[in-house]
């Protein structure tokens, strides 16, 4: 059953190729259905492989499928091959599953778009690249997928490239990611240089002979790559701008899957981090700070997608916090549940945005609950999940992270707990502003803007994903319940991959329950705050200081101190150095070459005897040379 | 009776399987020649082309059979040690077979278009192919000479095949006279080497050189120098290259492509074997010579290519530049360098066949439409053809993700490993210069308006090569009269051949493993 | 009277040089071609001389190969020359310089 693993990335890739060749002909909505079916089929294959892996004994759950030698140069041998193990299959399962739902949703969401087939072309390519990333059996192939998802993200953020904001957001995402990717590449060079391979198994088995400074460098450099991809401090601002893309893209790429690639990478390299605790500490601290920072900014945003974007940054921070302290299974658990509820929230936001005629300002919405019951209920579930209300999935996964965080350092726990309160609060604020209160959208800000607006729940292709994701968000915690040693399925499933954990804590059942109660109290505190402040009001300037609305001015600072000076240097360089110096040198060289050619071509007279003379002359020169060598 | 017994001649054992590809080509050629006379009806050209392709395919199969044999049992020699059957020879047997298959498809459309009946073209091509194969497999200087002639003489005729264009006759005469001159020099070189070492057999020469310290090596080195001149002529190394542009321009276009691929394959096969394998002991003597020849070949090919208006002539200088790259691998005189050279020959042969196939098509009826202007706007008129040509040109430029890039990379890496830094730098510089004329053609096809240079008049190119008005290379201007820019007819066989060459270039550029592994198997027997 | 092998070799070298120079200075394609024949025969003489000195039969057999190749070259060469001359009677090698640069 494991043999069919190659189909997992290949099916979406086939979808991409078909759409590339005949996407226009298939048109709307056939192209969308084709893409959806390809991803759904990939999900089915994943389930089959998953089941096959499950039947193996726990120790032997690792299967490498080599396709062919990709690169063979000197000592560098890189195979094109897949690694099927519990971690990669968990990732593949949720990537394909969530992708299939979001593909389905997009058929409805992109219904009226002219470039409908192109959208699904990019989406399928994205899924293929993402699956390559998680299933790769070596770092280089992972990097290929890593770049592949990056480029799809670029295309999809700039999908509506006629808008200036969209195309500049796409560029911004590209540039921020590039900084991380550069570090990633250096990490690859270092890994190859120190271990002589890029294959996971080989690299990890050679770590014993690598010095700790190199290991720390590897860990930090790979983390720097992850910082770019997963929008952590200091490379996070692109994610908020990335919301310029269509909402399903935000849900799929910029919430559920691509941005979690960095966390996956950290989990994958756990043997390196195990030997480089300093690097792990850096990861944990940056993750914790990002979690808090993202949450504070999310509290003051008015754009519904920006709220969710900063929330994503914050949640990713949690995951890095978990990965940094060695609680990899907690990170993966949170990643899974986050994929469910964040995709749900984004899709819900998308359906609200559709109903509001593409307006995204929560301050101009309100009282949509009665008009859009499905969206409202599922969004509500999403709120409770991310807020960590008991029994919802976020409660278990976030609880797992906080529990481990406390075990490592109470300071991390404090930061995490504060973030938890804020999380429950800011999404409550969003929910209340959108679905409760007055129908503020009736009074149009611009005349004619909202004439005849009748908000309603979307068609079934969009509702079904909402309902499925809502259900998963509600009960997704079941896959890993800490309350009893026999119920932590995920931990046990993943344990062969995470054998080398840096820190291990065992809490008694009492401890676990205590923490669960504290978590529940924190979540309730956040919810209560939201209800108290926003249940009946729509304007509260005191709780939305400008500094938070402007995201701590960090974006502004980037622009002022890096982007603009660089642009000026670039302009200066292009007008002076480029035009006068480089062009001058190039043109001068070209002139030299060409005038040489003009003289040289005269030698080629067209007369045979001249050619024979050339030959004979060459002969004489050769003979003259060899005679100097003769003894 | 007694006398007869004394006179019994012991003939050497002949392993016919070992020379099967050559035998198939020669036998097939003769069969093709007489087949026309056996039936009274006029046989269509396509029959001969298919026949020629089939014969070449049979030779390919035979080569692969021998390949299997050698893999299983190791390399061996046959016919009194005069033919070597080793990995090196087989790589070239395979290459030559592939060249013949592709060339017969390309030639077919040309022959039909120009109304040239009869089997002669294909018969000559097959015979030349057998010569090239023998050059690769030859283990004896005399056999190399004979094979060289078997390869060259049909090529002389092919160059003059197109009796309606006077350039074709001129090309044939020039090629023939200079070719005969170089052959005479080559033979004299063999005679001197024979005198100095007492044998013409390559392994025997090598073992003689290894076991004896020659006190007076003037005759030997002079012979080696003459051999180098003979080979240098065949592979168009400067200063023995001067026939190249004229012959390339004058010969019928499909014949040009074929002769380039074949002569490079055969010439370099023998050159690499003789110099690296046999005279490897003397490398300190010949290395500086090759170093110098490689440098002038690289630079001259790249520089003179810039000022050509005729596409065939331009690619002739480009082929000189490529020959320089292949010599870089040999000048390194390491097994890595030899592998690089072999890979380069393989890749270049495929690239050049595809390029000349496109040029054949654009040349149109009469085979005269070869001005650069004929390519202006081809990207708009026939995007697929233009794209294929662009890929082939980019491959020749050495753009990454094509085989051309890897080929250049390998030989330059070998040069660097051998500490010939100057050679490596000059090779890269020449590639940059040559890129200018490849890319100019690509830009011309896609009508790219190049940025106006500082101080240049409106419409003039700031691209280095094309600034001056007398080049007439302003892509924004109107099409001069006399240049036919009508729709290019693309017959199916040529289209398939072009597709194959492009596919090889791109697929093995992205996924180099199989081809590199295959070429790495090119070990010498000795 | 015995003549030392060196003389034969010298003679061959002289013949070779005469052939080469002849090819460079003559205009008539046929004469140029005869000069090539002279060079080939110089090589043959060298082969035979060395074969004699080395007491080795191989050098003498090589001569036959060279002769055969020379004959083949003559056939093809004359064919090409005739085909040119049919179009342009009385042409010399110098008249063919349409291709240059």
C-alpha cells in the first residue's frame, strides 16, 4: 500500500499540467472541479498510504521511495525520493484534506472571476509543491518544494495584479521570503559540507561527528529560513499584506498549509535541534514574542482578513514556541487544529466579504447572524476553538503547548497565557462586530455602494467546507487527549520521529487537570472581555490605540529605514554606476571585440591558397614548437 | 605442396559482432544504392530516407548489443588489435547512430523540397557515418587514417551535392583541396611516428613509450605535431579552421548540420584517444600546444561569429568556438577533462543537428534564405518553431537547465582542477562573447526592442554587437528586399527531429543523470 | 653502393615540402591536387624506409592503404573538379572566392 505514495504529489501535479494545457477549454466551473477532484484523489491516496503505514509496527514506520537519481556530481548525490513516515503522512493528510475542502469552496468563491482556470492551475501547483515539501526525503527536494510553494504564493497574492496593492504585496512576500531562503541555502551548504549528504537519514546519522557550533549554525540558519516562510519576527510583515490575494488563498496558503512549512521544518530537523539547544532556545523565544506581538496587533485591526492574518502570525508563534522547547508533537497538534479553525475562519470571512460586496471592514458590518446562519455558527465555532474554550480543538492543542511551556520556563508560560487571553478577545471582537449588534452596513458610506445589499449564506459548494471544517474544529482535539495516557493518539503516532526530544516532562493527571482548568479560565476571561466591551458597542478608541492599529509602526520602520534608502541607492546606482561605469565598460569591450572582428575577418579572403597558407603556417608553428621540446 | 604450406596466410580472427554497426552501415548503404536499380519504377525519396533511418537504427541496436557485451565481459580488441571495443568507442557508436537517424529525417524533407532524387545523399551519409564509427573504434593509426578518409570523402561530395547553387561547388572544392592537404600531412605524421616507435598500433606505441626512454625524440614529436594538424583540420581548430565558414555556408544546409555533428564526433573521438590514451606519457610536450590552440580557437570563433550576417556562417564560427571548448577538456589532460570533452561532443552534436534543421526549414526552396533578416519576427509568425530554435540557441549559449550549460561546466571545471585558470577564464569570456550572437538571433526572432544605448541614435541597439549601422541589424527597421519572410513550411519528419533534439537538450539539462552516467562509461581500453 | 636510410628520409621530406609549397603557389586545381599526391607519396617513401630500417613488414603494408585512399581521393576529387569546370570552363582556384569573411 505504501508503494502508491508517489501518486500523492503526482496527482495535483497532473491536475496542474492538464490545466496548463487545456484549462481555458475546460473553463468555468469544469477546471475547478478537475482541480478539486485531483486533490481529493490525492487525499484518498494519502489515507490509503496512511493506513498502510499504520499497520506496520511502530518501530518500522519509515519507508523511503526512491524515484531516480536527481543530481550526481562529485560526491553529491541527491535522489528524487519520498519519505513516508508518521510525520510526513500526518502533514500530507491534513494538507490534502484541507486543500480539497478549500478547492471546493473556491469553485463558488471564484465563480465570477475571469481567470477562473488560472486560479486552479496555481492552486494545484501549490498543493503539488507543498506535498513535495512534506514528503521529500532530503533537504534539497524539500527546498524545491519550499521554493515551489513560495512562487505559487507569489502568483496567488498577486492574482489580481491589476491592483497595485496586490502586485506590491506579492513582491513584498517574495522579498521577505528571499531573505529567509538565502539563509536556508547557506544552511544546506553547511549541512552538505559537514555531513557530506543532504539526505535526512544520512545527515541525521552523521550528526555525532559535527561540532556543536556548526549544529547551532545549521539550526539557526534553517530557522531563519522558517522565519521567512512562516512569518515570524522579524520577517513577518509580508503576511498581513498577503491578504491582498483571494480569500481561499489566504485560507489555504497563508493560514493552513504553506506558512506552517517552517514549523514542519523545525520538527523535521529535531535531531539537529536536540544537539543544538542554543538554537532551540532562540526558536522558542522568537516564537513566544511573535505570538504576543501578533495577538496585540490583531486586537486593533478593522480589516477582517488582517485580524485573521495577525492571528495566524500569533498562532505560528505558538507553534515555534512548542518546537523550540522540543514539544514537537504539541507543535504538530496545534498545526493540525489551527489548520482546521483558521481555514474555517478565513472561509467564513470570505463568505462574509462576498455578502458585503467585497468590503472587509468589520466596523461597517454587524448583525449578520440572522441573515447568514451557517456562516455565523461556523465562525462562532471557529472563535471558540481558537480561543481555547474547553472541549473545542484549540483548547487541547493550545493547552498542550502551554503545559510544555510551563515545564520549560514559567516565563514562556506567562507570555503564552497572555496571548491566549488576547486571542479569545480579539476574535470575539471580530465575531461580535460582524455578526451581532446593529446592521451598520445599511447606511452606506458611499452612496449607491450597498444599494440592495441582501446578505445571505453562500451556495452549497462554499457551505459544505464550512460545515466540515466547523465539525473538525469542534472535535479535532479528539486525536490527542492528554487526560488519559491511552488517549494521546497523536503523540504516540509521532513518537518514532521525535525520539530525540530535548526536554521531557511528565505531569501527573492532577497537573494536567489543573492546567486545563487554568486554560479554560483564561479563555473565558478573553471571551468575557470581548462580550463586555463589544457586545453592545462598535467604537472604542481606547482599546484600539493607533500604535496597535499601525502594527507597532514596524512596517513603517521597515519602509522608512530600509526600503526607501535602498531604493534611493538603487536609483543612484542605476543612473551613475550602471549607466556610466558598467555600461561604458560593456560598450567599450563590445566595441573592442567588434573592431577586432572587422580586422580579423579580412584574413578570411575566400582564396583556397590563403587557407592552405593558414594551414601550412599553423603546421610550421606547431613544428617549431615541438622542435624546441625535442631532445 | 610444400611451397603452398609455407605460404599459408594466417588471417587474423575477426569478431564480426564487434564491428557490426560499421558493417550494417556499409552494407546498408550499398543495398540502398542498388535498390534503386532493381526496380523499374521510380522510388520515392521517402523510401530511401526511411531505409537510411532504419539502417542507422539497426546500427544503434547493434551498438547497444556490443555495449551490453562490453559491460558483461569488459573491453576487448579484434582484427589483430586494430579495432578497440571499449566504452569510449561505444559512446561514439551510439552518438553516430543517433546523428544518422536524425539526419536522415531532416534530409528527407530537404531532398523532397529541392527535388533531389535518388539514394546518393543517404548512401554517402551512411558511409561517412561508418567512417566516423571506425575513427572512434580504431586502435591503429593506419586504421584511423583510413576511417578518416571514409568519413571525409563522402562529406566532400555532400558539400557539393546541391549542383544549382554555385556556392555548393565552391565549398566542395575548398573542402576537398584543403582536406586532401591535411590528410597528406596526417599520413606523413603517421609515418614519422611509425619510424620513431616501430609500430602504428596504439597500445604498442603506448607500451613502447612507457618502456623506452627515447634519447632523440625529434622525429616522434614532429610526427605528433603533424597528427595534431590533421586532427585540428577535421575538428576546425584554429589555425586549421579556415575552410569551416566557407564550407558551412556553401554546403546544402542539412549536409552542413550532418557534417558538423559527424566530423566533430569522429575527429574528436580519434583525437582524444590518440593524444590522451596513447601519447599520454608525452602530455607535458603536447599540453602547452593544445592550450594555445584551445585559446585561439575559443576566441576567434566567438569574435568572428559576431560580425556574420549569414546564419550558417555564424554557426560555423560558433562551431569553431565549441571546438575550442572541447579542446579545453583535452588540454586539461585528466580523465575528468576527457569525460567533459566526450559529453560536450555528444551534447553539441545533438544541438547543432537541431539548429541546422531549423535553418534548413527557414532556408526555404532554393536553400538561400539564410540572412539574419529571415528570422526577424519568426517568434510571432511561427511561435513553436521559433521557441524550439531559441531553446537550441540557448543550449549552445550554455544557459543553465540545458545540456549546453553542463557541457561547458564540465570542461571548465576540468580546466580549473588542472590549474589552467587562464584557459578557464578565457573559455568563459569567449562564451560571453558568443552569447551575444546567439541571443541576437533570439531577440531578432522575438522582435525585442533592445534598449537604446547612451549616445546611440533612436532605434540603434545598445547591445554590444549590433550598434553600427552597416551591420544592418536593427530589429526595429523594415525588412530589406530580397529576404523572404513568408511562412516556413514545417514537414513532420523534421519537426519530430527538432523536437527530439530540443527534448534531449532540455530534459537532460534538467535531469542530467542518465546522459552523464552514460558518457562516464566512456573508458579507454588502455 | 649502399645509400643510407637518412638520405631516403631526407628525400621524402624534400618531396613533401615541394608538394606543400606547390599547393600553396599553384592556381590550377588539378596541379594542386597533384601536389597532394606528391605529399602522399613522400609519406609512402618514409613508410617504406622506416619499414626497411626496422625490418618490419607493417610499414610496407601501410603504403597499400595509403595508395588505395589516394586513389579514392582522386576519383572523388576529379569528380568534384569536373562538375565545377562544366559550369565554369577554365576556372582556377582563385576564381572561387565567393564565400569569404
